[in-house]
């Protein structure tokens, strides 16, 4: 942030001029800063994904407000500014201020961490299933992945071709033939997943150990962060989305996460509790759709990372 942005944001959220800002994390599509205030609790500032409208951001906050009272974990709480607004626009970007959730990111290379996260996701999904009617608005406001919500292969090809990264990517990925094949595979994956449509409820959309916090004292999982991808969709997306990432570190980590998730569902009312084998068989289809969506996110936000883009393109081949 430049000095002018800081000044305007301090004014919008009634923060003292001597607030000390430091980078607090950067995702694919948003960035956060920690604000340290003399004599007061620290705060977290988020610059939202530039492709999110204010309406979409407020819809996320609507979900978070409900989640505060329904689940056993802390979630981000957006604070109000001087005009009783929780989103402010500065130099074309949307910003929001949040309370800081105390905790630390768990180590990602520990089986116990992955078991803990899998159990937490099961607990979360059980509660979201039980309270699904409270989030029914998300079906329209935050729809799930489908052919209607995803960009076409032709659109992704056009966007990729305009990026600087395309100069360092194998030309076979820049052909209409490649994207025709990808779309056919995507249709097959979405078709296979349709049999789980009745299991839909609000999901996190980007769940995994990196988006959780554990207590520094007890080691228990206390917070779940980064809900900007939450949507009304198949819960299996939350399960399979992080699986390849964990397996890249060590396959035992991915297996521990998934096993703990299904163990946590046993005996509950959640529909996947009785459909474990069927759901596991569909993990490949879920991962294909998730990879397509991740690639879409990269090109939508003009993230010129040729190595990562090439990796995604290879997975879609």
C-alpha cells in the first residue's frame, strides 16, 4: 500500500495515523496486512479479489455472520467503518477490516495436522448440513461450480494467450484442439459428479491446513480462515481440493486428511457418511474440476506464473 492508500483507509476505518502496517499474507487473488495499534487490539486488513463485486463481498460477510453463531470454530469477523460500511473502495480496490483471530498456522508436513484438519472439516460439514436452510440464500448468491459458472475453454485460451506467461508455455496448450479435449473431460467430470447433487450445502471452497489456525497453547484447531470462495456446492470439493496439495508433500498426508474426514462423518446425519466408497471413487473427477477452476482463477487475475500455469495445464491434459 502507498501512503495515500494508507491515509484513506485509516480515515475510512477510523484508525489512528500511527497504525503500523505489515504484510500478513498474500494469496492468488487477495492480500492482507496486520495493523498494530498502540493500546488496542491488532486488526487485519484485506484487499479483496479484484474480480469480486461489492455485492459478492457482502454476501460472503452474510455467510460469515451466520457461521459465527453456528460452528465451533472462529471465523473472520468484518468490522464496520465510520459510515457503518464494511467494504470501502480506495483507488479502485475494495478493502475490509477484520478482527485478528489469535493462533498460528499448523505445520503442513505432519500427519497429525492433516488428521486434525480432516476431523475439523467433518465437524464443519455436519453442522453446515444440519443448518443448510439458514444458508439457502447462497444457492442463488454464491452458486456452485457448473458449466454455467465456469468460463469456456475458448475464453480461457483467449485469456491465456494474452498473458506474458504464454511465451514460456508449450504451444500445444495454446491450441483450440487442446481446449476442446479439456472441455470434453470437464463435461465428463461434471456429469459424474451430478449423482451427488442432493448432498449440496454451503462449503468453504478453499479448505485445507493452510487456511486453519491452531492454539499456540493447546494445539487445538481454533479458527478457519479465507472464506471468500465459499459457495453452495458439493462438500466433496472441500475434501478433494486440498488432497493433491498434501500429496505433493507426502502421499500419507493426503490420505490422513481424507481418512480423518470420513471417520469424522461416521454416525452423523451428513449424506456423505453413508456414501464414502462412492465419494472416494469420484475424487478424480472432483480434482479435475477443481484444477480447471484453479486455472480459471489464475488467468482471471492475470497471475503470470508460467511454471504453475504449465503444471495446471499438464494436469488438465
